């Protein structure tokens, strides 16, 4: 198997993720092929005109110039169309690859190992940047070189068969440079991609942990790590570029020998003097694009490594799997039921045979020591992960229970909202960070007032990246506001008052008590749990009843915790 075939395999493997862009790639290839053929024809005609003028001392006939002018105009139009099409295609390919990665990350991240996502980010940004040029430009160049070489050989075979054989030998000589340094290029290409990827990983990590860098005085270690990682990437790129230059010299020598061979072949055949220039240019126009293609093939190992990284990310095992049985959410209030649920991280089991039943409209608190699995219960109930065993269902009288894995994801996210303790806020204004599709400013302002945030922010306040301009408590309340404004039927909260003072925690608790949504709230605070209808203790096999809120007992007197 040739080096080119080996290098191209990971690249062709990504074509399935480009969807409708494959037609655009084919159209771009046609444009480039026709443009390349036009360029060769123009070069040959100009050489023929020069030969005619020098040897016969007369200008070619008028039809000749009309043909040449037409080809020049066509070439200009094709060049414009090619540039427009290829650049548009490049951006669409980039978007397709990144959306494919995003879709995969949506079901494959976060993993149970809570791995660092720096590699995922650098792959989505850096490696896809390398690949978009390949699909939008390089593929067309390689196909155009092959078609041009084939047409050139056919024309030469018709006009001067012996010269066609000489040109074919020249093509073989140029192509013989492709396997040169194959293993070294593959090694250095993979090393360069991994090194630059590691640099991107490190930069992403540093930017994500900038507060820790500043707070713990980690400037010098971070600078040293980035400098060393960058130096490693520069060394890898330097070695790869040196190898490319050496191989480029070998290709140039091969092209020179090919040109000399073509010239000797033309002169040795006793071709008419006025045709010599045209035949030499035709032969060289057949060989030159192949030489460019050979240079491109030398770049494929690095692209192959980038494609392999993207392919690895797209092949991440899913933490969420779609149930083959499709189900529709029942109308009205929803309840939640977890039956015999088991879940673990690697070898550590967190939940084993866990049962929980929450009636529609019921507010249930969940408490227990650190590591007991409270946050895991919230993640499973919100389908951020799937359980290893057991089932999570949505209930709603009088409809039958619906497996959460069988519900369309868009419908599920509309009905169920999860607020994690370490959840993120995106940069922008408060309105952009928390508003739902139909949220009004009046609703935002009212909710900010109820959460005690009107003195700190307005809907137009900029919160900074990840809410950097806000305190931890303010960010926690905005995350809660974001969920509430979407009016979910089930609200899952992980330590919503952990970062709040007593007064702010009371405001949150008062707000929660007025919400009609079914609610599961993880908390260590007695004040927060006191507002719940029922409290489930995850520490023991038996579900323990906490103090019942008398304000809500009338509505839920018949809903008892399912023992586990």
C-alpha cells in the first residue's frame, strides 16, 4: 500500500461527516480541473504563437487569437468562480466538522472521568482549521493534476507518440519522489500535530484557570510550561519543514531532469522548428501539476494526523444512548421515578439499586455526606449521563411512565432543567446569559428582584467571561434564574444555596416554594431542606422522612418517599 493511500484513509473517513458538502467538493473539483486544462491550453497556444512568429516570421491567423482570447476569458471566470466556491466551501467544511464534534461532545462529554477538555477544544479549533483547506482546495488540486496529466499524455500520444513516452517517463520520475521520506514525514507530521495540540491544550487550561494562576502566584510555572511546550512544538515543526525542503529539492531535480528529457526527446525526433516550443510546453504543462501534487502528498502525513485526532474525538464512546423506542412526554405536571439505578466511575460504585419516586408537583430534598452520590442522582435525573443499570422515568397521571432515554432531547430539555453547583455562565449581558426564547425584560427584572440581585446587575449588565465580574453567590443565583425563566416542568438543583449568605439563601428558598415545577433539591443546608415537602436521606438503604413543610403538606399528603 502506498504512502499516499495510507495518509488519505483517515481523511476519507471524515467525508461521512461533511453531509451535503460532498456535492460542493465535487463541483469545486470540476471547476479546478477545467481551469487547469484551460491554463495548459493557454500556455501551449502562446508557445505555438511564439514558435510561429520566430520561425515563420508571421503572426498566427485571426481565429487563433480569438480562440486564445476566449480561453483567457474563460480562465479568468473559472479562477473567480473557483476562488469564490472554494473559500465558501472551506468555511462550510469547517462549520460541518465543528458541528459534528459538538454533536458528539453533546453525548460523549463530560465523561465519567471528568477528563480535561483542553484536547477536545484544541481539536475542534486547530485540527479542523488544517482540514478545511484539504477538503476545499487540496482534493481538487490532486484530481486536477491527475486529469491534466492524463489529457496531456493523450494529446501527446496523438500528436507525437514517442514524446508521449518520454513525458510518461518524466511523470514516473517525478512521482518516484512521493515515497521519499515517507516514514519520517509520518513520524514528524504526527509529532508536530501532537506538539501543537499539546500547546493548544495548555493554553486552554491556563485561560480556563486564570483566577487560580493569579490567586496562587503560578505565573512562573505556567510560563515555563507554556514556553517548554511551545519550544517542543517549534522543534517538531522545524524538523518537519526541513524535511519538506530537502524533499522539495529532490522534486525540483526530478522536474529539471524531466524537462531536459522532454527537450532532448523533441529535438531528437526532428520535429518542425515552429512546433518545438508548443510541444515542450505541452509536455512540461503535463508534468508540472503532477510535481505540485507530489509536493502536496508530502504534506498529507500531518493532515492525516490531524484527521486522526478529529476521528478519535468523533469516535468517543457516548455517555448517552438513544432508546430505539420513541416516546412523547405526557401533558401536564411531570413526576420522576428512578428504579434500581446503578452507576459508577471506573471501579468506584456510587449508586447501587437506588430507588426514588417524586410525584408531579412535589418538592423533594436530597441530603447525605460528600461522595454519597447526590450530584450523580441529579445528573442521571437530568440525563446528563445514563445509568449503568436500572431506569429513569418521567411520570404524569394518567399517562404511563416514559423512559427518559426514549424522549426526544429537545423536548426533554424544555421539560427538565438542571442547575449544577459548578455550572457555567456564558459571556455577555445578563439578558443574553439567562433569558429564554420568549423571556421579557419585565420577567427578568422581577426575578432579579426576588433573588436580591437588582443592586448588583440589570438585564443589560455585562457579566464577563464565565460571570467573572460577579461573586460566586451572584453567579449561583443567575444560574437558578436561567433555569426558572424557561419554566421547566421538572427542576433539578444541586446545592443552590451553598454559596449564599443566610439572607440570600432565604430569598432562594422563598422563590422555590412558589414554583409549580416538580423539584429535586440537593443541599446540606437545613434552611433549604426545610422548605421541601419531603427529604430523602441517601446515607442509608432506607429513605428517611425529613420535616414536612406545613404550607405544602395539604397538596402532597399522599406522596411518600419510595424506600431504597
